[in-house]
């Protein structure tokens, strides 16, 4: 019987009621007395020296209250990278200052170098245009191609960085010689060069920020579209503006999607705060869609050469990669971690590979910053690995399913120390593969292929067996790896006097459904109705602390903090119950919402205990404080390791090159599942984004650094008719061994596992159709690219 | 983007050369040009209104003539700022060669756009630039040599037609 409440129930998403009926509370919905409007003035050239900004005319225009330029922020700090990466030679990465507004130089189209604050949006917009017209920028040659950037020291994104190289990272450098030797000795070697296409995150809600300043107290308030308000506060306080944390409140109300792009602190947030202080009035800014395309941190953009050494029977002996990772013009907060520790550490995948070496060169270019985007580094690793393994199977004439079975780790090999630094705790990769084969009806493929052929279509099947490390992560480990922050999370469980509960969580929900799932977890543990639990998030003034939501970590890390806080609540409740029931504390047990004395029928309900804690008339006041509220910080012992097997079937039209996804089957291991419906929805969304990357999405800069895909007319997002009805299963669960809920995280899985399954299916379709000269097609496999590959 | 083309103009090279240096000719030949001032030596200031796909804008910018070899070749470069629309830059290297039919004009055009034009109009910019170049040289040809044969046929049946109308307006000015 499926449960209808608590853990494991598909409780309906309570937040959807307000989202779907138009009564959500997004940043731009907020209207404040005496508010003013900010418009950013952005560079239209990719690379240029600011010669002169003449603010006089713009400043005198109707309604204009203030004009800011880079000069105004020359004295404040820069927006830092969150991870320090060392190059192979031990030198630290090059970390140029990322100012609030560009100063001296502009470094990408959309780089903001000034801002106008005016009474109305239209006035600010007009003045921004005037200021743009009155600005002299000497255009410099744009640096767009990564390899060209490294080769030409005369043209620099940052004057102080001669070869545009941020770092040249080796993982694990000490193993390099052994990997080279194993590769050399391997009986067969497969080499593949591929591009992981650059993506624009395209959250439905564009970025928006409102700054307020209260002169009476000297307090600031920032309302902003953030996935992690505490992190934003920390960055503004400690690095950028120097506002003490106790004078800055950051609120991230309802946020309409982020996919990573709203993890980071952006200059506009500092700008509205500074402007609010100068004017003594609220200052609001909302990105236009084009601004989102130009200035949100983009994703992916790797160019990789992957080599695989193997036996003729398909045993993988060694893997070696060399990747150029585009970091854009500035280092966004996670941009140095994404291509390194979220990518290199996954390069052995779910396989037992003795020798792996990863080299990543991060390169500055005159393009928007690139950072974590749903999956962040792990999709890039998975794509390289799953493509090269498929190519190996094809070259050796082996079955791609059998090749994977041959190399997958087996359940008895856990915990498993990977050659690239991770300790996988649990998994059963055979089980998910078997499940995918069953649900995807692999046995019936030939009949479907024949049916497609009868329609003139080439049908192919692609497999991807993926793993990720998520629930990031143990602070001591990430500290060794270069993280400048901890990655724990926190929760406060506040039992109110009448027995209902407010839970203040550090994770932020911007579409994931935390308000529903977290309430289920609390209701289950405390034996109370879900409706009695309210989840509070997104406000630094309300919640104890939190590192936010990304890396599929909310439930694994923050959910565990919540679980620990509930343990404390139950422990205190037992003390209260022992006093009220005149029993020894050790004899009190808690189950189904009742504190009972073992072996008797004496019991107190959770509500009675809560009431007693707040009305402590009969209460052990000498030894116990009144009230019932507990906070826990939780720092996990390890990452979590979700894994799965995805099977994609495509139909390719050989005449036009058009690819249609015919079916997509997912068998995942997410550990324990709290809400199957929400998990399935997360997989749908992730796979949809993965199919988008594989078939449609691409971010194109021309040789002058102009963004050519700056609108939805040129940047193809997946639509409903581009994706099939998915088959999704999460029944092959091996619970995480080190968090109290046994959960692994599901938010990024679909985007990680799906792109190689799609491309493998396309190549398979072509080969089965006799078009065997096509070894690889780079994403997105648009009709044009497929047609050209067929007819090459 | 880049493109090349060639065409024959029924006029001698010195006539073609003089036409290219004449701001009035440029004004008449640059599609959408509403204003032009300046001289070949100092360069021209031009105002051009154009619609590129979804973006309509008035570009103000400078047109400079360089690498001038009289009656042989020159380079025309222009850069226009279109306010919110972004900017457009372009250049054409034009060569003239005397042939029995008149002058063979060869041009290599290079154009690029930036800002909103690139973000919203990049799909159509190549076609647009080609159309602009074709139109420029069509008009230029008409200005120098007069109406095309179909136009002449019309002109001949026109009672008011006289020999003068068969010449391009520029040729009339200098002849």
C-alpha cells in the first residue's frame, strides 16, 4: 500500500497552489514605498578599454537620481571565487578582481560598467542609453577561442594574466606517470575529441534584486533571486561591501528556478545596496531576458580529448583526459570547482578503472562567466566517459550493454576507493542496469527498429550508466580540495506552544518542493500531520544559517540537519514526559507522536509535551529550560553517490537529419525516496534539460565575442513536443550509509545521465542504418549537423 | 561576414572614381541614408535608418575613405552606432579596371554587428548585409550610367523622354 502521508508518500506539492494561482511572492512582485529603479549600462563590445564615461548628460535627464560607474566601487572588494585551485606545478590559480561594475576595461558583451537610478524604469532606461552613447570604449580584439587565448600572450582578458590561463590542474598529478604507462601498454586505445556545449541557464524568473537601507539603524536589506541567501550575505559582507553580517538581511523569497545560475553573488546585488544607502530609498533592479542571456553565469563549455586504454575484450585499463574549460571573463563563485573537483573526481564513473588521470586547463575569454549549471562538472565527466565507452564497444565489435556490465563495480566492492579520490559508499549498478533493460524493453527493440525502418526512419538505442557525487559535502574534505567555505547545513525545529511546528531550514527551495518534502520528513518522525508543519526558508533573519541549495544537497545535508534537530526535540520531550509521567527518562519511548512509559499504558501526546514546555506549570524547571526549540548543524561524512542507467531510443530521419527522441527510460538509485512524485518530477526536469543540451541548446559567440544566441528565437529551448513520455523508476535503492535519512539526492541526475544516452542512440541509429563513417557528432545534434555528418 | 562581387559599369574609370568620392552619390546610394556631410579627405558623417529583422534603428557614424589610388582602388569603411540597437561596422575594398564596356568594379565587403543586432538579428544579418551591398551598388550603377535597359525601353516610349534622361543623374552633372 502506498503511504498517503509522511516519508514515502506522494504528497501533493503544497507550494504549487500559490505558484499556479498567481499568488507567489517573487522579488519583482514586491512594491515598496518610494522605490527607485536601476538600469545597468552594459558593454556592447566583448573587449575594450574604457576611455571616458561622460555622465553629465545622463545625470541631468528627467527623473535621474544617481549615476554609478566603476569608479564608485574602486575602493570596495571584488566578488571572489569560492575555491582555490592549484596548478600542476603547485602555483595558485590566477584570480583577477571581479568588481561590482567594470572599471578600466570591459571584458564581455553585457559586462556592466555603469548604472542609472531613476524615479521610473523608463527614465532609467533612457538615461542608460544616453550614458552608453556618451561612453567612449576603445574596442580591443576579442578573445573567444580557448586555444587561441592560450597561444596569444599579447591579447589578454586581464592585463596581469599573460596567457589567459587561470590554472592548469592535474588530477591526480602523482598518478600521471602510471596512467601514461598503462595507456601505453593497453592492447587497444580509443581517442575521442568532443565539445560539451555552452548553455544559458534560462530560469523562468530572471534575476532581480531590491536594496533597502534603514538610516535609523544602519541596517541593510537585500531581497534577491538567490539559491543561498546566507552565502550571498557572506560574500557581500566579507568580500565585496564590508557590511557586517549583523547589519545585512538577505531575503530570497519565491524564486522561479535557478539551475545553478542563482547560486552566485552578482554585482547588481551590491549595486542596489550601495544605491539604496546613497539615496535613502529602496532601489530595485530586474533583468530583462536579454540581460539574462548576457550576464547570468552560463554552463558547461568544455572541449575535451579523452583517451581510453582497454583489452580487446573490453576491460577498461586506463582513462586520460585533457580538457579546456572556459571560465569566461571573470571567475564566478563556483567556476573553479566545477571543472575540477566536480568533474575530475567523477572520471572513473561507476566502473572499476585502475588508472585515471584528468588534466583541466581553465581559460579566460571575453565571454560571460561560466559556472555550475544543473549537474556542474559531472555531466561533462559523464558525457566524455559514456561516449568513449560506447566508442570502445563499437571499435571492438562488442555489445555496449555487455561492455558496461563487464566494467561496472559490483555490490561487494563497496565501499570503493576510486582512483580519482572519492570513496563510494553504496550502490548496485547491475540492479539499475537490469531494471532499465527491463523497463526499456530492450528485448523488443528489434521490432521497433523494423517499424521505424518501415517509415523510412533510422532507430537507435543509446545507453548511459552514470554516477554522481552530490550532497556536497564534508567540509573537511572540501577544505583540503580548496573550498573556501564549509558545506554543512543547518535547521531549527521550533515547536510552537499549541503543538504545530515551524522548521527554519538553510536549504532554499526554488522549485524543488522542499516545503512539501521537508514537512513529510518532520511529520513522519514526530508523528504529527504534515499540515502541522511549516517550512521556512530563504531569509537570513529567520533561519539559523545555511549553505543553500545546489549539488543535489538539500535533503541529504539540510534534511539531515533537520533530522538531528528533531532528535534533540525528542530527547528534550522525553525529559519533560518523564517528569510529567513520573517515570525514569530511560523508560520513556517515543513513537507515533506519543511519549510513553515502557510496559505501561501511560503516555503523553506530542502536543501535551509541547504545551507543557511553554506553560511549564508542572515542569522540571530546576534542570530543564522551558520552550521546545532546537537547532542542529550537520556536516556529512561523505558525498552521496546516486547512480543509474538510462536508455534512450531515437528515430533519425536520414533525409533531413532530424532526431526525435522516441523513448527515454531511467532506472535510478537515489537511496531512500521521501516523495516518489517529486523525485519523478525532478528526473523529468533533469532529463528534459539533458535532451535540450543534446538536441537543441547552444550558445554561440561570433569571432568578435558578440553573443549570437541572445533570445529564445536563436537559443532553442526544449519544448513539450521535443521530449517523450518518460519511464522513470527509483526502486533499486541502496540507501546512503552515512546520513540519517539514507537519501542520495535526485535533482541533477537527469541532466547528468541523459546527454550521452541521446548521442549514443543517434550514433547507434546511424550505424544500424549503414551510415558507419559517423563516429561522433557534437551536441547539439541539430538536423543540420546530423545531415552534414551523414553526407560528409 | 564576407562577400565578394563584381559588376560592369558603362562609364570610364575616372567617372566612376569621381562618383565614389561624391557625398551626394553616397547619400543616394547608401540604402536608408538620410544625411551625409564631409569630404573624401576628412571622411563623412552619415545617418542611416534601417530595419534589420526585429530591430529598427537610426545609425549615426563615420564613413572613411582610405587606401585611395586614383581611378584604381580604395577602401570604404563605416562604423555606425544605433543606440539601443547596438552597432554595425563594415568595409568594402573596391577596385576599378578599365575594360572595353566601361569599368569593371570588384568589391569585397566585410561586415559585422554588435549588441542587440547581434543578439536578436544574427540569423538574418548575412542576408541583410548582402542585400545592402547589392542595393548600394545597384544604385551606384544607376547613378553613374543611367537607367537599365528596361528603364530605357520605358523612357523611349515616353514622349517627354530625351537623351538626357538616359544618363544617370551623376553623369548628367558632370557631362
